[in-house]
C-alpha cells in the first residue's frame, strides 16, 4: 500500500520564537545586565580564578574566536575589579649611591603625581634661590673675610721669612717659578761673578746658610699652602652653610607631607646631602648660566637638577577599584616596559626619567587580559611574562644588551613587586598544546574557563537573550528593540550552524 509523505504546515518547518513570550514593550524597560549569559560553567570557573589569590591560579579562557567572548570577559573582569582595592602609585627616582640603578618608590594612589609636583617645585626653588644667595652682600663679605684672613697670615709668614733671610745675609726674591734667595754684601745683592770673587770661607758660609734658608722657604711654602687649603675648606663650608639654609627647609617641608613613607624620607635625606655635597655644581650654574652647544642652548650643569626629578611610572590617582588592562600588542617592551634613549651629539643617552611603564606595571594590583596567540607570537614576551608571574616582580632589562658585542651604558632599574591576575583568551587547541608541552603553563595557569558559543533554547534563555540585546543597545548607542525584534534575533541565532546536536542559540 503506497505511503504518502507527512504534510507539514509552513510554520512547522522552523522553530518560532513567539513575541508574546516577552513581557516588555521595548528592551529599554529591561535592567542593564553585564554578566555573561548562558555560560554557567565558564562563568563559575572564571569567578573562581579571579577570586583565588594563591599563586598559579591564572586563567585561560577557551572558546572559538569571533564570538565577542573577549569583550564579554573584559566586562566581566571589570565588574569584579570594581570591588577591588586601588593599587599604589610607582615612581622611579635617582639613586645617588648607584646612578645606573634607579630606585623604585611606592605611594598611595594619587600621591605619586603630587610627589612629582613637589620635587619640581623644589628644583624651581633651588634654581631661583641658589644664585640669589651666592650673589648676596652677606655672602660676598664672608668670602672676602676668608680671603683677607688667608692673605694676612700668608703675608706674616713671608714677612718673617724675609726678615730671617736678611739676618742671614740674603735677600728674598719672588720669581714666576716661586721664591728664591740671593746673597747680600754690604746690603746689596750680588751676582754669580761677584759671588765667585768672595773669599772661599765666605762662600762656604753663605752656601750653608743658603741651604738652611731653602729649607725655611720650603716650610713657609708648606704653611702657605696649608692656609690655602684651610681657606678653601672654610669657603666650601660657607657655601654648604648657605645652601643648607636654602635646601633643608624646602626638603623638610616635602618630607612632612609624607610622614608614613620611610622610602621618601630616605630619598629626601639623600637629596639634601647631595645638594650640599655638589654645591660647586650649583655655583657654576649660577655663574655660567645657559651655554650653547652647536648653536643649541643647553643649560650648564643640566644633570645637577635633573637628578632631583621624579619619574612617575604608574599613576592610579584616577583609578577606581583594581585596574583592568587589555594589551592588544603584547610585545616584550609593551609588557615589561622600556628604557628609552635619545641621541645627543652623536651619542646615545638615557637616564632614569626615560623609563616607561609596560602593561604589567599598569596592571599591578589588578588584572591583565591578553590574547594567547598574540603573546606566543612574541617568544621573548611569553618567557618574560612567565618569569614575572613566577617571581612576583617586574624586572626591566634591555634586550639589546644581550646581543651587543661591545658593552654600553644602560640602566638597571630596581624591580617592582608584581601582584596581578593574568587572563589569557585563546582557542581550545592552543590550550591543549600549551598544556602538553609547557610545564610552566600547567603550573601557573591552573584555571580553565571553557566558554561555549551555544546554549539551550528555553524560556529562561530567551529572556537572557533579551537582556543581552538590551546591554548591546546601551553600549553601542542603538535604538531599543521591541519583542518582535528580539524574537527575530533569537530565531536568527537558532538558524546559525549548530555546534552540538541540540537546538541551541548562538551567543555571537
């Protein structure tokens, strides 16, 4: 008996989402929900990884690319980070003991910028007040008194020496080469020919006395040099007293603003001592003023003031909660930071103010989101990232030093402690490949958050889809959807190629 095919109505050929199942007029009536919908397992794993503070619980998020997964994860992490603590500011300052190793200083959020400003004001204060102090009348009188005292004592020494020389029958003569003596006969200086005509006994007596006088001259010169040294020391002490009266109150005023920071107090003590110790540099700058090099104005003794500046590496003054950093180009320097150089008169130059932060510096105390494939395409970056996670510190190293045949000057900044949760976003195949060949990956990325692109079609997931549309409309500035529009999107998602045997909705 022939069979007839089952006849179906047109509406039975596809699954339909009934707009009446939604109880809103437009999606604007729905609450704004930032959470990831339809991913309970992946969400739980992600929450676990973000909340776990033990070492090694960094997260790898699995899922096909192009599904909006990275954006959804970033929003999810930002929501978690909003409840976190705002991390500290970090600065680099000059190391007076080891100039090639800049010191790292931590400050409460927002105080790093203030500290920079205070040090800039200190430099401006020194630049204005130091020249004024050394040009003042009181300073000039004190320096003149030191000079006059030295000259008077030297004059007494040489006057006594001259009297002694005449008593011994000699005249003291000043020459460009120093002091010399000439024999006297009847009060008159004689030359070598006249000296040769003297009796031999007289010649021997004069020669003996001459040798004794040479010793007296040497002693007088030694005393005169000692007076010169004492005068220089007194002048230096005067300069130090003058500059101390300028720098000590200014530095103390800054220190009082940071009573809880031992690092800043130690640094300011070093600043005070360095300014006093390099008083000559400041005097030279005050006296010389600007100079020109190849037609370009360059401040004299520029480094004298440069070393008192502060390099604000990380400023969290405007950060609310923990930072979330997404680095789309995770090269070595973009992750770890860099020491920049500039060319001056044909030579490469750098200093601690040219140290720049990387993504790890900015993410310290928070979260760093990276695409696994991008990191692995930079092998040096991948190894540096693992090393930073393992050692809990950011050690900035210049890669060029490892490949140069001739060593050149570079900086070795003090490492900065690192506390960060790394979230890698990548494909499942890359995860399993890393898990099988990289022991460090298995140890330091223990959390696997597996995100699907499908979810079951249920009344609850239809409602979640509406929440998803509501969030996208708000974020992208779109007009709201009515129930018919939402139903059409749900049906379109269902028609996309399925990734499982069940009828499901695509999250893309």
